[in-house]
C-alpha cells in the first residue's frame, strides 16, 4: 500500500521540495509517498493534453485507486479525503494521485479516475498544488489515526 503522485511538469522548486519534505518526513505507512514527474509535452493545447494523458495513463496500474486533481471535481473536506484514501488502503490498493499539465488531462484520464478531487474552484500553480497535496496526505494520515492535527 502506497501513494504515488504522478505530476506533469518540471522538478520541484527548492521551496516546494523543502515543504514537501517536511510533510513526507512525518508520513507513516500506508502513507508511503513517491513521486513520478513526467515531462511537459512540447506540443500545444489538445495535442499536449492528449500526449500527457497517454503518459499518465501508462503509469496507472489496473488495480490502482486513481485520484485526479481537477478544479471541476468533487470539493472534499479533509475528513472525506481521509475516508476515501483509507477505503483504498483497506482494499490494499495503491493510490495514484494525478496532477495534469498546464492544459489539464483528456476525458480518458477523468474516466479512469476513481475519484476526481478539487482542491478549490480556483486554479493553483502546479508547484503549489504539489505542496498542498503533501500536506493533505499528512492531514489524512492524522485524521485516520485519530490524532489531533486536524481541528473540526
């Protein structure tokens, strides 16, 4: 059981890597996080979206619980995310969290996703999304374990 984050884009900027590192140091199994950074397409718009979606889909295994981040997805509260992740872990599924590129992902990725999750209706820079995701994974771990990090 693990969480793999698939993200289209360049490597973490230093400030992002430091923030992610802080949360990853606190994570315990089954919240064992790994990152796969996939390169941006050199194409534009629909062609880039299709090429990047191909790369993402190739990395998602058939049995993975795939979570797509998309501003049009379900706006979950942290406890709801924690429950969704825990249910996947209870089924011994690996979680693949997907962060698309600048043009997003095509419909094939949305259809493959078990959960389409919106951080907000706002659009955030990809580097910031990565940091928010790391913190939310840590928060989900703490909620699932009944520890007091999250306050209602």
